C-alpha cells in the first residue's frame, strides 16, 4: 500500500480499522475491510503521507497508524537481534525490500475506475 510493490501475502501485514486507528491483523481474522502493507517503517510512513490507509480501507478522515508502526518496530528489532546472530539474513531482507521499492508501481496494474464496464464484470464474478 505504501510503496505499491507486490509481495506474497505472508510478507505483508494486514491492517483493519478499529475506531479511528489502523490495527494490525496478524491472524487475518478481524472483521471489516483489510489492506496490506509491507512490514517496513518506510513503507508505512509513505502510506500515511499518501493518505493510503483511509482510502484503501474506505473510511472518511485520517487514521492513526500508531499500532501498526509499533508492531513493525517490534518486528524490526526482533530481526536485528536475529541479524546479529546471522548477519547474512539481515542483508537479504534489506535487498529484498530495496527490490520491491525499485519495482514501484511498474508491476502494479491500475485498478479499473468505479462504474467502469471492466470493474462491473469483475464484481459480478
């Protein structure tokens, strides 16, 4: 959502709305519309700057992403601790993230506009 690069579902964090906050949904079981974002602070910051959370979750007004940022920071610190034990893995994760950001929106096809015939066909399925 932030960098708009595609990734396999297990590499992403699902986010749902709870009140006026974006809440991470680690099990993928919370109610409501969900959106996916990379578990990277830069990607979350970019999503906030672009106001992507309210748009993707289809809610009015700004949303607080503090719980999502806290989870990602916790995951990052856990990876860094593991990275001290196995330095090669930390570099691989960084290289993979750089590759996703470099791909940017080039690999992401544009979604059909609301009310377009293509979108109506997709929704009928």
